[in-house]
C-alpha cells in the first residue's frame, strides 16, 4: 500500500499539471497582414477570437484575419520576414485594434463586452468580500479505533502461543454528511473557518481460534466524525483563468464509535459454550497543523473549478471502553461481566484533498458539487489495556504483570492503524461584496 506521503505527492502532481500548462500556454498567432502576436487564447467563437497579449492587453480578432496558430515561439527569421512584410503592406492593411471599441455607431449584436466589465468578473487582487457556504451529501468514515483492540489481541495471542485472531474487513455504508464554512478575502489575503460532520454504518466481525473452541464477535454500529478548521492563505499568483494560494491552518477532529449491542458467542466440540453481549464505546480527539495549496481554474465566466490539497500533522488521544456480558447456558455460576479499558496516545500524518465545481447562478450566488477525502496513518506513542472481571482472575506476581504490560505495549506498536473519510457533496455559496468594483 502506498504511504500517505506518496499519495499526497501523486495528488499534488495530478492537479498541478493542468495549472502548469495553463500558466505557460502562450501561443504564436500569425496574421495574414504579416504581424506576429504572442499571447494566450482566452475565448473564441465560430467567427472571432479573444487573445490576451504578454503585456496584458486583450485583443479581439476575426478568424479570417488569422493565418495560423502555433505553440512554438517565432524564429528570428520569421520575425524579420514579418517585419518586412508588415512594412510592405502596412498602407493597405489595417492595424489590429485593441478591444473594446466604444463607438456610438457600434452594433450591440457585434460589439463584445470586455471581460473586465462582466458582472461575473472579480479582480482577485482587489477583493473585499465574505463567502458563506453550506453543503450536504453522503459520506463514509472508516476509523481505526473500533478494530484496533482486536488487532492488538491477535498479536498478543500469537506472541503468547495462543490461537489466531482473524479481524475481518469492515463493510462500510454511507450515510448523510454536511459541510459548512465562511471565508473572508481582503485583497490578496484570505482567512476561513470550515467544518464538517460525517457518519457511516459499519459491519464488523472478529473470530478468535484456540485449540478447543472458537469465539465470534459480530455487529453493526454507527461511526461519527466531526472537524473544525481555521486557515489563512495568500494569493501568490492570479490571471484571468488561474489563482494559486498557499495556505496554512489548524484543524481539530473528534470522533465516536458506539456499539450498543454486538453479539459474542463461543462454540466448542460440544456446541455452544457461552454467548453474550459486546458493547463498545470509542472516542478520539486529534488536532494539529495543515499546510498546502488552494487553486481555482475558471472556465468562461460562470464556471469555476476549485481544488485544495493539504498535508496533515496531528496528535491526540483515543479512549476505548468495552463491556462484555457472558452467559453460560448450562452453568449459570460461570456467568461473567468483563470491562476492558484501553487509553492510547498517538500521532497521525496524512493528507486532505477536495474538489468543487462551481456554477455562478448570479454574480453573488453559486451552486456547486464536489468531493473531499481525508486519510492518515497513526504512529502510537503509548497504549494501555486494563481488564476487569466480575468473576475475578486471581492475582499475578508483579514481574508477570509488568511482562504482560510490556508485551501488550509492544504488540500495540506493531499494529498498523489508519483512518479514512470521504464525502460526496452538493451545496450553495453566497458572497457578500463590501466594496464597489
């Protein structure tokens, strides 16, 4: 499996490649009158084309005036030939006129509205506005805590010479999710506050084998995760089509997995040995810094792609409580109630990626759809497993107790744990403008 760092690198390269092409997509336009223009084609129709020159000017040309277009820079010979040809035919060939041409006799059907006068145009370097957004969708949250104890117990059994424990891959079902946030932008600086809430329902099964019997634990219960994030970003690059904003933030996650009643049963050669109820309650808190990049790619005037990728560096704690009620069908005196407690402290490193496609219904109201994903891997700092039994388990010598804690701690550090969250979302954004254009 690829590490989180490799996945993050792949994602960054994946969505930056189009931007690199857009930023460097200068073309050479050869006109029939001998002129050679160097710029970027930003819009075109069946009969005309708008070009942004290297000096920032925007020209509109009829396609009948264009001889050919090339992505290569003109050679020195081509430039010289173009200059000579331009001098020869200059008296009979009109110059290309910069758009727009505001003449009283211009026909509204022919005159093009300059991009900078479009009601949907925003000068990104002079912004002073607030965006509020809310979205709903379906999400999946696959936490590590719910199966972590079973995996640790599996390693402990193998070390101590016991039977194997098989932890099945959970079956995760998506459930409703929501996202929300606010972002204030002033000139090139931007600050935001955002959050999410996602939940899913997972079906889990763990089977332990010994030389005499088999223990099955299975059930289905909800997993919930919420987060809150504050971030700051700076507009490092902007053009008519692309914006790039490096960003840094601080994020807080809290999660809960609560199993009110899974089933546990033990079978041996004679049949059912005992059965009972298996209740789990796991809570987790993680916090830390994020850093990455936000990018926007506009298509025409109403459509916009928004990307964001961040590296996450988190730390926190997890606490799990398990109550097991065991009933023996033929020996009521052997009934038992066991309580397991497992506090853990760990670090986590991973990434967050999001994509949204915006449609500007009005200059200040947008609808969007997209997705976002979180993933990280844990690095355990400390782990303790405490077991209490109503039936009692007798006292062990101190050296054996210390050895048991050491074995459990080392087993926990050998177990890999990761967490994943995905959300498919649909939403609305309202922008409030505080300064006139």
